[in-house]
C-alpha cells in the first residue's frame, strides 16, 4: 500500500520537486533553551501535518499558490550545542537555499 508524502501541503512529486519549486520549507526542530513545557522540537512536524489538511486554493488571489512549487527539505538539526554556533549553522543552511533562488519558509 503506497504511503502519503510527508511534505508541506501533501503535494505530489511534480509540485514539490526541489529543482522546480520556487518555495522551500526548511523544518528546524530545534529545542535547546526550553526550560518548561518542552515540545517545541515537535513544531515543524505538526505544521507539516496540519498543512496537509489546508485548502490549496486561495479565494482572494483566485489562484493556487502551491502551483509555484513548494519543496519540503529534510529536517535540519544543528550539531553545535552552543546557541550562537547552532544559530550560525541554521543561517548557513538557510543561505544555501536562498542563494539557489528559493523563497525560504
């Protein structure tokens, strides 16, 4: 039995291919400084799941923004424990995709 894609908007392969997508979603399940109520690392996965139930057609635009292509990147986990170093890793990863012309979410 085929499984559903685990990407933003439950888009098909053509609409979510990185090379042809104008938008890229970079999940960063980062949780380092939380002292109470841990669980922020689950946020990106929850957003992806919720996006699979949203309407793709935008009535105000009278269009489907997803037609621009929305690629979902693998989750990025910085290796550094130091907060400043971890933020630098995230920034470097984001820069890669922005330099490739992606609108990064």
